[in-house]
C-alpha cells in the first residue's frame, strides 16, 4: 500500500483499489486498479446531525454516493459516534 499527499488530496493506493480523500471538503472516491471510477461521494453528501439517544449525545451520519450511471445510493450509520 502507498499513501501520497498532493496538496489537499490524499491518495491511498493498493494493487487493486485506490481511495482519494479531499481534505478541503471531505469528499472521498474509490477507483479500481486502472484508475476507473467505482464510487464517488456526492459533493455535500456527508452529514453529521447531532441527536440524543436516550441520555447519550451522539450523531446520525448520512453519506450519499453517486455511481457511474448517476444512480444515487445512501449509506446511513445511526448513532455511530458518541461524544
């Protein structure tokens, strides 16, 4: 595995997949070994919404990705981070 930082972009590369993280806006995308896009986070698609679970402060996390055919998929993680 190789990790390269170029400005605001961090690239994490293996033999089969690469992940690009934009430190400025938090967007992430995944490419295959030929650098063809597999999955990209929609701009503004990441949300951390504060919620209270009983007596615990936590977050509802929503992350929206766009596939190559512009079909949107939503991955939701509930109560993933506890303060």
